C-alpha cells in the first residue's frame, strides 16, 4: 500500500492528463482571489469600522502582523483546505466507483493510463512460482497475461476436477489473487480453505470458479468473470481448454497424474500429456504472438512448467513470437522432481522436452548465502550451463531471504524489467 506522500506525488506523474487541469483550476481560483482582494481593498479604503466590529475585523484579518506574513499564513491555509477538500471530494463522490479498496483516484489513473503503456507481457507457469512473479510484474505493466497449467489433479482442484469434469481451478485461483486489486478481505475470502464439513479441504475461490463455470457455461468465461470480481490487472488464461492428464516415465514405468509424480523416489526420465493432441488455448496463442516479453517459470519444472510447454502448438507459438523470451530458473531444488539439480540440469531437461533456441535469457539466482529448508538444495550456476550466442544468463540476487526456497517478488520483477526489458 502506498504511503500518503507517495499518493500525492503520483498526481505529478507525466501522462495522467491531470496537471494541466489542476493548473487551470488553480489559475481560476487565483483570479477569484484577486477579485475578492480588490473588493476588500475598496472596503478598507472607503469604510471605517469602529467599536467592537472594528476590533473583530482587525483581529480576524491579522492586521497586527506584517502583510508578508499574513500572505503566507492565508496562502498556506488556503492550499491546505484545497487539498483536503479534493481528498474528501474524491472519497465521497468517486470512492464507490474505485476498485481496489484503499486505492486512490491517482492510483487508478496511474494504472489506467501509465500502466497501459507498459510492455505486453506473458508469464507462463503455474503454482506458487507464477503467482509470486505476477505480484511483482503487475506493478510495471497493465498488459499482463498469465498462461496457467491445467494438469493439476491433487487436493481441492483434483477433487473438483474428478467430480465435475472441469479444468482444475487451483493455479488459476492463485493467479487471479496475485493480479487482484480487490480489497484484502476479498483476497482472503478467495484463498480461504474450509477445515471441516463436506467442504473440508476446498478453498472458497475454487468453489466460486466452479460455480461460475456452471453459470457461464465454460471455464474460459468463468475465469474472465472471476477476474472482474477481483478487479484483476491483466488476463489469466488456461494453457489449453481440453482435459489433460500429466504422466511421467520413471524407471521404465509410467506414472499417471500430476500429484503422483513428485512422490516417486527414482529420477524422472520424461513427462508427457494425455491426450497428446491437446491444443493450445487460442487466446493464449494470440497473447504469445502479440507479446513484447515472455517469461517461463519459476515453478515446479516437471509439474508446472513443462505441462504448459508440452501442449500442442505452444512451442511453435513461442518460436514464432517476436518477443524476448526469458526462462526463470528456480532458486532451490524440489523434492521428488529436481533433487540436487544445477542450472545445467534444468536446461538439459528443457532441451530434451521442447528443443533448443527458444529462450533469449535465463535468470539465475546468484545469492548463495541462504539455506533452503525441507531437504532442498541450492540451485547453483555451473560451467556446463549452455551460455552463448543464443541464450544469455543473467545472474542476480532474486532469492527471498525469509523463504529461501522461493523467489523474492520485488527482486525478480525488477531484474526482468530493468535488466531484460530495458537492456
């Protein structure tokens, strides 16, 4: 949340088309003041106020002070009252029409006019990694699209998917909340998970999206309408509109189901989708082709990132897009998926599944002064990582010091926008 001085300074941001009208308003008030001043001067010169009335006028107009000091006092009081009146006018008249709880009119104008000029950015992934990234990127651009995996089959999402045959809403819900400008209570409501009864384990947001899908007729419209409820900055798009199951080859056998893959003790050889004919969501393909900047990751390599890239048409859209393409490598390994992985291991898995020459940049954490918890290890940059003409590695401190297995929202988004987009 912006502090008050920052909110007032936001009115001075170039491109809001506000300063010119504020200046005209101030000039008009100055002209009125000048007219009143001439009138008061005429009264002073032509009228003589005596007795108690004269004393009151003398005291109220501060005639016992030098004129320069009186001018400063009355001018300062006028400016203060003018600012306070604008603030109260905004709250009383425009407040009910401003989304986002405590957002000011300046914030709304900034988001609408300045953020709309930001790059067309597409973020591909899923899980906590994608939502972490989106929270930071939404502060830099309003042209943001999140392309989300729909292979989740565990927890609340999996139960709803099996029972109602809808696309799993879990990752979609997390992205909607990350991009939301709604009041904090609404965000907490969408993330609230029931602890008992028939709804035990379900989050309210998942149930809401499921109900919206039944009302609107399909998941695509349900996500769009849910985004309106949460005043989302950008779009959340499923990577495919077809019901897909993620499978993995482990020790020559096949593991079926996204939730089952990390439970295996043996290394994962390969992952694939069933059916392998699932096509990319046309809206996602259009967003990718029109993008200026595309990010892939962070997130679970096998269960959040690759399920998006394996959708038929996704890699072709990425190769065809003129956008800068960035892979964001995890800061820590993930138990059951990327145990003891180095950066080169991530790049090799990507190459084995989707080929080479897709990414222009890869962002890798350079701060190793942290210790991941839960048996995870640091993902370090190594000499076998294929740096070169086709892909450049950006080493930067992007780790979250409080949760060292995750990226820091602000650090990561700043690296993307400052060192990639503005490079």
